[in-house]
C-alpha cells in the first residue's frame, strides 16, 4: 500500500484494478475541480484562522491550491484513474507541490462534507447561469410578441380550432411559464446555498473549527444545523432536477408547437436554413431538428430526476457511496438544459419566421368565431344555452352547404333568429373576435398590450435578482 491512496494503512492489498476503475469518479467529477479548489482554499484559511494550523501553513496550502488551479486552466493537470476522485487528486498534487504541509489540508474535514460543498458551489453557479439564459429566452419571446399584437393565430383546444388569438398572447403564455422557471430556480438557489462544510464524515469534528467562517468565505447564506443531514442531504439536487424537468416540459411543449407549425398542414412558420436540416434521401425536405431534439432531450432529464429520487429513497443515514451517482445526473442535466435553452433562443431569435399571410387566412377559414355568434345573441338577452344550441344548428347548416358563418346573408341570419342585425358581420370578423376578449388575462388587444408592458417591467426589474 503506497501513501498515495485515499485511505489508511489498514488495507493490506491494493484494489483490484477493475474495482478501482468501478469505484473511481475522477472521470466525471473533474468537472467540480474549480469548486473543490475554492472550497479547499476556504477550509485552509479557516484552519489558519482558528489556529488549527499556523498562518504560514495556511498560506502555503492556499498558494499550492491556486497553483493547481493555474495548472488545470492551462491544461496541465490531468489526474488519471489512480487518483480515484477529484478531491484525492487535488490533495495528492498539493502534497507534491507544498510538501508535507499538503497533508494537513484534510484536517477536520471528510470527503463527505467536501463533496457536498463542491456540489452545492457548482450548482449555485450553474443555476445563476441558467437563470440568465431563461431571461434571454424570455426577452426574445417578448420581442416577437411585441411585434405581433395584432397578428392572429388559431387557438386550439384538443388540437381542434377553438378561438383565434393574438400571436403575442400565445407567446406570452410561454413567457409566463419561463417566468415561473426563473422564480423557481431562484427559490431553489436559496436552499442550495447552505454549507455542509465542517459536518465531517457524519458527526462533526474534534477540532475547534469555525463553520460560519468557511460559509462566509464561500458566500453561503447559512450552514446545515445537523451534521448527518449536512453530509447526506441531496434534496437540493432533486429540487434542481425537478425545476430542470419543468423547464424542459415548457421548452418541449413549445417545440411540439413549432414542429406542428412548420408542417405543410399548418404552414404557420418557416424555418431558416441556419436552424434546420435536410434529408439525405428526400430532397424536398426541411426538418425541424432543433425543436425535435429539445423534445427528445426532455426525456433524459426526466430520467435523471427519476434516478435521483430512486437513489435517495432507501439510503440510511448518513453518507453512502450511492451518492457518488448524483453527479453525472446533475452534470448531464445542466448541459442538457443549457444546450436546449441556447438552441431554442437562437431558433426563436433568428431561425424562424411566422407567415403572417397564412396565419391571417387560417383564422378566417373555420368556425372559431361560433362562440361569438352565441355571445352576440346572449348580449341581446337570449339565454346563452339557447343561443349556443341555435349556433350549433347554424354551423351544421353551413357545413352542409359548404359555407362559413361570414358567408351567410343577413336574410339567412334573420331567418335563424330575428335578433341578428347587420353588425353580426363585424362581430364575427377575426380581429373583432380577438379584440372583444378583453377580460383580464384574455387575448383582447388591450389586455395583451397591458400584459406586454407588465412582462417588460418584470423582465427589467427582476433581472438583477
Ligand atoms: N467521490 C465521492 C463522491 O462523489 C466522494 C466522497 C467519498 N466519500 C467516501 N466516504 N468514500 O461521493
């Protein structure tokens, strides 16, 4: 047994090479290195601050750790599988650089509280990046919405034409979903931002450490109150995976709509060449790869959430090696969410165009103004249910004679009900149908303009928090 291993001389023989490989996390947890170094710097400073080591020793440790950071950034720190994990790799290199004092770094600390600290620092940074990306995406949506208040688009329920909408209103629905995502991540970030450093392996430590000191150096908002909970809690990771899953739910729903809109059947948008691909065999095709991939990648994020829940459910207190499995789930989720947000932002900003002529035709070719006929009669005192039944008959008659409501003559309307007057045509024109839905949160242009203003204000005022 060499001195270069993580554990003590109690072991008589080395690990089986295949088991060493199986056990090692260095292949993926190297992703944590910057956070590991930052956490270790804070720990070393605390050891000196509390007199557990001398100030000179503290300085040597910090200098050695910063040297490793430089080496890593320059591509000169590439620990192999024998290092087991990033924590041991750093400690080993530190001892090479700083000599025996390097061996003091792990005083009053365990890899259990160390890895928990690293993971939280990592996630805190990633969450703040993702929140910036969410803001960018919201701002792209808002720009398109602002330019399309009076562009109409069919609205659907059950994927059947229901009532026409302002395109801005439709896009603002996604703005709201992303607003919740942004807020949710902000709330989760507060819980991520709690320090487990100093919880030790599970029970705390015999050394007179100062957990609040390391927490404040690392800008954590507080510390775990219970050491067992501190080293084994992964609620924050699960919460993040939930939030990430919801972001993907939202992106995937929008993706599905874009895929439909880009089809010949809908024809509501065209995809630009920069954001779509062709087929290797069918020359006429232009495929919506970006939204399809986003829809597809959603599944793997749900998978990570599920894996993490199952990982935790049977774990006795406190740390168990199972917890090493949290990392790839988190790393892949961060990469997936970040990649999807980036691609969708580009797609919406410059890779896609709404076809306004086709949209205008679409809202004028169906019976999505039928409710307005019923509302017209109801506003003249006819009970709504009676009006509704009558309009049902009108629609049936129209379908039989291959007409739309707008094609009926005034005589035909009046034969159906004497309350109809010349203003019925105005009441069922798509623009009026949309404008009239002026209830709070509705698609009426006045409401939409108000909603756009509020969205803009929220984007500006919330962008710094
Ligand atoms: N690589 C380990 C992980 O990711 C670090 C903690 C190891 N702790 C231990 N007691 N073996 O969880």
